[in-house]
C-alpha cells in the first residue's frame, strides 16, 4: 500500500491521511517473543462506520439488559426472560446472536448460581428469591455485534457471600477495563483482574474468556482474565473487545453439561459470577459500546 492508495481500513481516505502512521508505529515496535507479544491483524481494526454500527447495536443490547432488570422476580422462568428478550431484539430490527450459534437453542444465556455461563433458558427453570443470575445478551444490527452481560439478584436480597461475589466481580470488570491502554497489551487486562479476584479469595475461570467482537461474534484476541502484564496481543486504537471475567467463590474448574453441550457449571458446586462489556480502544483510552 502506498501513500496515496485508499486506506485498508475502508474509511475511503488516503492511506497517508489514515492508518499510515499507525502501521509505521507498529512496524517500528519491538515484539517480545518470550512475552508472546503479537501484532493485531488489520481485520481487527474498525473504522468510524464500523464503530458507529457496533455502538447502535449496543444501544439495543443495553436495552435488553435494562428490560431484564424489570422482569427478574421470584416465580419467573428463564424461558419467559428469553421470550421477552427475543421480542425486544427483533422488534428493534436486530437479531439475537446466540440463537442457532453452534446449535445454541435460545436468544440469551441465563446462568444461575453455580452456572458459570451459557445457561439455556427453560420453562423448567423458575427463579427463586436470593438466586444470583447472569443474563448475557448479544445483538446483531446491520451485521454489527454488541455483547454484554450483567448480574441480577432475584428479589433484591441474597446471602452476603453471594452479594460480595457479585460486587467483587463487577469490580474485576471495571479494573480490567481500566487496565486497557492504547498501545498496551491484552495481558494487562488479565493481570489486573486476576490480582483483584485473588486478593478477595476468589478464583478466575481460565477455560473461557473475552474476545474481539464487531463484524463477528468471536474474534481474536482471546482475553484471559488472569495472566501477566505486557504479554499477548498489542491493543491498538480501533480494536473492539469484550472484558467478561467469570469469578468463582471456590476453585476455577468448570464442567460443561454432557446432555445440552452448553451449560458450564463450577466443578465444586460453589457460586460463580460474571459481568461483561464491549469496549472500544480509542487514541486516548477506551469507550464502552455495550454494558
Ligand atoms: N455471549 C457469550 C460471550 O460473551 C457467548 C454466548 S455463545 C452462546 O461470548 F451460544 F451461548 F450464546
Ligand atoms: Co456475552
Ligand atoms: Co463475550
């Protein structure tokens, strides 16, 4: 690509006025093989139009999670939550990404107590007072994905240990996002999250993690929620990724339900919590696109 070509990002601008300095900066950087440092491929860099698209999808996705706050009550089934979410998403012109994704049968994930993630909504699952539940929603609008999840306490009150887990996991998410710096490294996120979780006596799920998101549901890089600073992929402006720590009260090990192939539970049966946001890396910091 030469100076006067159109930029590879699809902005329609000349390369020299768009990502030429960006490429030069990356080409001049040293990447440590020992730290597993890698360059982000161009497909992970979103242009203004892409960012607007993800942001619009995120507005609908946040609406789903707001709606769930109104509906979650003792006696409600997770099937009812799924139906309401599906109707909200489709009536706003979007598509629920989970539905039929790798045979996932529903439009949101509903993960209660010891369920770490990927719980499947069902008529048989009735919310009980004091349950902690994660609702994970991903919408697709005009081809753009926005992915976020929140924890809810059924009936508003739960045991103190459950409440502390939910709160500390939220802190883990915020601390992980605060660790994201343009021209930093993906490992900075896990280093910050892991330290906070462990200092509170919790463990971090390592089998699953965050991911690049935007024009596809799951892109590089894999975002670990524990690990070492300055390792992994370079974080460059225009990248969009999720931070979604899964934090366990007991050990970090999980098992996936053999029958449904999806529901991930803690091996020891203890509680797990998760919060997720879709985060854009900007020239100066970060911007939340869905939460
Ligand atoms: N939303 C989840 C994530 O944060 C993925 C769910 S996959 C599904 O990456 F098929 F279970 F929906
Ligand atoms: Co999600
Ligand atoms: Co995600």
